[in-house]
C-alpha cells in the first residue's frame, strides 16, 4: 500500500493490547482509534498505545469516518454482531479467532463482507508468519514423503473461575473454541498441502472431552480422518497443561514444530525440526525481524484490494471449513452453548427480525389462502442445527420470503422441529405460509396422512398447515378417498388448502373432477419437478416431472399454481458444475446429462452473458416467467446461495426467449 492503513480496535482487552503492540511495529498500520463500552477504559488504552482517538461505544468507533480497518477484539460471542455491523459501516475486517461461535455465524460474517465489499480475515496470526510459509514449502517438497499422521496440541491450565470467559458457558467458554481452532486449522492446512490443495476438509470427526461443572470442555481431544487416509489427533484444553507442539509423520520421516502457535512473537528465530529416515534430526531455522501481530496487520494491508488474504492465511472458505469442523467436534462431545438453545436463539446481527424495505421479493396468491405467498419458497431440509436454520430463515424472511416448505419425512422429523423452534422464537407464524408434506411412500393412505399431519402440527407448534401437500400418490387408493380425508382436515381447521406432489396430472384432474361433483374442496396446488433442464431419470423413486409441453399446456389451461421442486435442476446450470467431460457426480450424470440439456445449458450461458446475469438466474427466471402461476422451491445451504437465487426474480423473459431456451425455436 502507498499509504498507511488507519486501524480501529473494537474492544480493549488483553488480545487488543497484543495486536496494538504488533501494529505499532507494522510497516503499514497505524492505530487511529479505540472503541470500548467504557469511555475511561478507551481513554486509558488510547494513552497507553498512542491512539489518537478514543470512543466510549462500539457504535462510535464504527461511525468514525477515518477508521479504515477494524480489529474485532471482543469475546467471541460478540464477534458476529460487531463484525456484521462493521462490514455494514464499510470497514475492512480482521476478526479475532474464532471468527464466530459456529459455522452459521461465520457464514453470516462472510456474507456481510461479500455484500459490503470489504476485506475479511480470521485472526489466526500464526498462519501469516514465515514459519508457517516455510512449513507449507517443506510439505510441498515432500521432505517427509507422504503425510500419514498429524498431531496438534494447544492447551493451558487456567485457574477455575465460573464467571470468566474461559469457563462460562454463556460466553462460549472451553478449549475447543478458545484454542482448539488452532489445532483444527493446522491439521486442515497440513492435510490440504499434502493433497496439493490449500486446505482439506475431514471425512470423519469424532471426539471426547471432560465437561466441567459449568458445562464447557475443560479439555478435549478429536480424531480426524482426511481423504487419502491422513489421520489427525487434536488436543486442547483450558484446565490442563500439555505439550503445545505439532508433529507431522510421513512415509520418509517426520516434522516437529516446537512453537507452532506463537512463533517469535517479537521477532527473532523460530524453527522446524526435520527428521528423515536414517538421518540425524536437524533444525530448519526461520528468522524475521517483524513482530507476529505486525505481520498479521501487514497481511491485511497487502491483500486488502483482493478482499481476502492468500493462503496459508485464512481465506473465507478456510474459515468456514474450520468452523464446520469445530461444530462437528462439539457435536461429538454434546456441547451446546446457552445462546444456541431454542429459548435463547437470537438474530445474528442482534436486531429485531423485520422484512427489509429494499427487498426484491415477488408474491402471488393461492386460492383459499388469505396471505400472499412469496414466489421463492425456502426448502427446510438442508439445516443441520438450529443456529444454521435461524441464520438461513432470518435472512430469507428479511429478504421478503414468507413461504417455507417442509415434510414429515425430512430428517426423521428434525427439520420440522427446527422450523417450529424458529417460528416460536421469532413469533412470525401469522406472517408466513407453511407447506406441510406427508403421505410419502410406503405410508401413502388416508390413515397415515392423518397420523402424520398430527405429528407435523406438534413438531411445528402450530394448529394448521397453510398448504398441505401429499408427498406421493398411491394409485391403489381411489382419488375420492384422498379428497374426502383431506376435506375432513379442512373442515376441522387443520388445513387451509391442499395439493399433490409427484402426482400424475391425470390423477390430479380426476381428483378435482370428483371434488367438483361432491361440492368439496379440490387440489389447489401441484408440486412436481419443473425446470428448464429435462429430468431424464427420477431423482428419487416415485418422482414426477412436469416440464414437458403437455404438462405446461395443462397448467396454462387450468392455471393451478405449480410449486416447482429442483427448480434450478440441482445445480446443473451453475458454472463448472456440469459438462460432458465432468462425470464425478453420478446423480448429476444420471438425472440431467443429455445432448438436449447441454444445448439448453449453452443457450442459458449465452443469454446470461447478454443479460449480465448468472446462468442460474436465467434458469430460475425460466421457471418464474411461465404463462401460469409458478413458485420455485429452493434449497440453499448458504446465505450466498439464497442471495444468488433472488437475483432471478428481477429477470423477465419473453415468450420467445422461453421457447428459445427450451429448444422450441
């Protein structure tokens, strides 16, 4: 950088002091301001470290126009809130490790940085140090052959204080988040480099721990298996001293890193010990005159225009993978923090949940429902836990989404429970439309539907389904029996309207003919597969697609709303996901690979380039621009996927473009 980067530090604790000391010796940084919740504490910090300004609140620090980059140095339960607010204030971000309490919060921080176009890095300072760069070089040279086993430990013994951040469950105490993240990030780095990548994701994670009287892990271990049978043993703790080293064992020798986490804090020498077969061990010395935290600050400045640092510093995907591993470690030892429990779950930004006035959501009306229904429908089957579900559902709601699709069979009921917990925590049941699904094969009969509906209502904590959809059809049951059974639930107030998923349109038409004859409610919606790509083979047994010309003509004639699942062909139109040569994904090949679909992909890419849109946006717009009512079921696993999907709402396709995309002209 040609100019000095003006830093603000948010929080005035010990780690803030360590960073301020390093920043003072950096080549690029200047401590301009400190922000604390106590003005006297901020004043004392500013005087001690030469900051020109002190602010008595975090908000005031973020409002300081001259602050360009912010180091988030609060205890980790507050990282997400203030990192997101700092990103919204257009401040570049260095967030103390762990970047958040769990993957969901980390994802929200990354998305905030991306949307606000600011730099973001998780502050694993050892990843920026020349010692780590040297380690990557040695592993790349295969000085110990093929890596087989990694051992990483970071542990210390602190005096027990139930109110301190190290032992307080409400403050996400314990070893895994405080220091276990170092071990996890090292193992992922080493395994990744051994595989020719920047980092590796584990195939298997197991763990054990001692949970103390406050319910946090006072010491814990994890066993990890990476691809290629690379194994790792991680050990951490806040109540036991261990040997804080990293050992890497390979086919031709081993490496020892005596000081992996805080190498030469104030500059000087550190070393890596190499021991090859049949040769004496020798030290590989790494020397620098720069301070550890100063190197970290300079790393931010060096890569600020790229918005994230280059490996081995923590990239966004590296951070997300590391948090996912820590979640799995905690899951293995059954450790949940107070703030992650249903009764305590808050919005990640700590604001009241509200629909953004600047959203681009579109809505439709379904006969029999009093509320509008968003044209995008959130699928509730990709959320592994409540923190993740809450972040995803909150974001969708704030973007104007009010329709949620779930099913009795999803996750053995776990996904309905997660949605129900979110509804209860947010108090928005009257503002959303919930789609229930039941009657999946082999339990597809009127009796099973009644039983499953009762269970679904209980799991979701509500007294009615806005839309109830039969998940499958059973041709052995006369359509009239299904219509009569569903109308009983309508009369009882348990269902507003109902429909069928994976139903042949001839059967559904017969059901509606019966309903008209009997003067009762018929099927109001259909939820079959509908997408630009032709489904060659059912994704799951019993699935039915309605993308063909005859089906489109039926929907155009009847104007019955179609709730399209796999509306974006499960990623077929995502750049790089599908090509005739790319055949690793057996399901993708089986379901979508054909000459006509690849021609559709070619045309989507051409139109996307002309419209300056993503191909996936064009594919979604194809579904939403039909001459009959359509709603697209989406299944995002990340916030970025939700945001990308919403862009498709703003693309209007003409009848000629629809025909051209579908090879009809």
